[in-house]
């Protein structure tokens, strides 16, 4: 291997749980407050996911320093302790923590950030797959941990000789039962908060893209803004500038080889962008290092090294869209293992049957509905007329919105139907065939 290739191999892979870390707790901007509230519904309209974070007015919303504390100091300590993690964690002195974060002796800011994290209240309804393969649902209001500074007394009367965390029960249970994923700890330390959060979120899709030899990892811009969290923009210039700053460190490091944007519209007609990421040599080196460590763990008889088992690795290969379909199937009573098999082998049929399920009246049985749904997916049953009519109405509305947006955008089209398409590599535009060809205007007029 070349010297450059050796430099890309991570020397310090840290294992991060996958259940809570995908949800935001901190604002990444240095100033102001950000509302953190996520709600997702099932096809039936029932609430599937809820995530809200509130903060203490005295100490303020957890910000960039509190985020670095969680991801670099506390996650590092949790990883070192292994599973099950003890409820009491010794972080070290305030000076040691400050030095780790490059703050030298600014211990007052460290204490404030620790309190911001400790007082961050979470209202959650989430589901995640445990390492034993079973589905676990958490529906509660909780904080993650309590903090004790040097000289303060624990409930048993003993005094703390450094900074300690005492993990709250719900947080400890999730850490001990949730699967983990590898991240390059040294790389995390180098990144500013926004690019670091992006790296955490994209790691799920990047792992799958490399494992299955897909050309791109995908991340929807609106979803990134929700889970980062970041301000969401609706015009290309703001999106381009915002994401350029996020992408730049990863392009420079070789984690990303290429970035592309595909413009699209949401169901409500709002502009959105699918972001496509070609894995770079650093991303491939990380994946290879993770697989080597996984292989060594298997050869040693599955020692508890904080590495994923085969079931966990398989779980990480599903895209967020696929995971959403799995979640919908399990909410309808299908066992998770079977649900994953259906999504893997019959994805299009599964998506259609799930969407059509609320429209089926007497066509679906009152008993063993999960078994009927499985048969409908595997047999690709005919979809109900009511659903097809509603889908057609939505498609016509979407085509109308697309036509309106395309016609407005095609002010840049030339007479032969070509226009400039903007990408980070070509901010002023590269000539490509436009989806709205003036020669086929009649097609849109009759839509």
C-alpha cells in the first residue's frame, strides 16, 4: 500500500450507538436558538416518531462546545468502557477535559456546557433494533445523565474526585442494547461542528454504498437539515453556499470524491435536493479498517470488542427510506426479520402495498392481517381502485407543480432544449439536456 494510502487508514476507530445519535440534541451555530422537533406519522396517521429537545433557561441551549463534549469526550469514555457500560463514568478533571477540546484552562465554559447537556430534556417516541435482533420502542420524557463536579457528593455519600457522569436508566439501557457503527475519532476531532455532524449522519449511507459497491451514498437535503439540525433554504444559491462549507473538509480529506445535487420537489411543491456522494479513498479506507477489525473479532470467537455482529452490519446497510418501510411493516404487525426480507427482495411491491393498505376495505382480513399483507407483497396483489385514483390525482398535481417550476426554471433553456445545470464543481453551470424540452411543450399542456 502506498504511503498516502497508509495515511488514510484510521488509527483510532470509535464505536457510536446508532439509536440516539441520529437524532439532534445540540444547535451547531455559535449564536441563537434552534427549535429541535421531529414528528413522523404512519400511513394510518398514527404518530410513529417523535423527538423534541428542550433546554434550561439558566444555562442555555446545548451548543457547539456541548456537542463536542458529547461526541469527543463522553462518547470516547463510553467506548472505552465497553458494554455493559457502568452507570458512573469518570471523565477526568476539568483541565483534562479542556485540554482534550483544545480550550487549555477555560474550565468555566466546560462546566457550563456539561450543565447544558445534563439539563437537556428529551421527549421521545422512537424504535430501534437491538443487538439481539428484537425491536425496542422508547416512549418517555428523560434526560441522559447527571453531572457531578469535584468535591460534590454522590447519593451514597462519597465525594467526587473529578468530573463524573451518572447515566440515567433509559440512556444506559439504549447504549447497552443498541447496535454501533465505526467513526474515525481523530477525524472527528479535526472537524468543525457542522461538518462533524454531517459525517455522523452520512456514515450510515456511506457504509452501505461501499459495502454493496454502489456509486453514490445519498442524503436528502431537507432530511439533513432536520437531523443536523441546520437552517433549511429553498433557493439554490443559499443551499450551494451552505453545503459547500459542510462538504469542503470532506472533499479535502478524501472522504468524498465527488458531490452532485439532483433538484426535485416535495409533495407540497417545495424545492428540495437529493445529494449524491461518491466515496473517496478515505471513506474506503475507513470501511476496510472496520471490516478488518470485524474479521479479527470473529476469529477470536466473538470477543466483546464493541464491534458489530453480522446482524448489525446487515442492519446498517438499509437506507433511511428502506428503514422507514421496515418500520411501517412492523407497525402493521409484520416481524422485523420478515419485513427486512420483503424490503430487500420485493421493495417496489412492498412500497405500493403499504401505501394502498389504508384504502383496502373488505379486501383485507380482520384476522392475521400481517400474514395477508405479506402474501399481498410477495404475490403483488392488484391495488384497490380508490388508492389508484388517489395516486393518479396526486401524480397529476405533482406534474402540474413540476411543469410550473420547470417552465419558470427554463428561462435559461436555449432553442434546442439545453440549459446550464449548476453543481459544486461547475457553480456557473454545465450544459445538459433540460427535462423541459420546448419541442415537447404539448406533452405538458395535455398533462
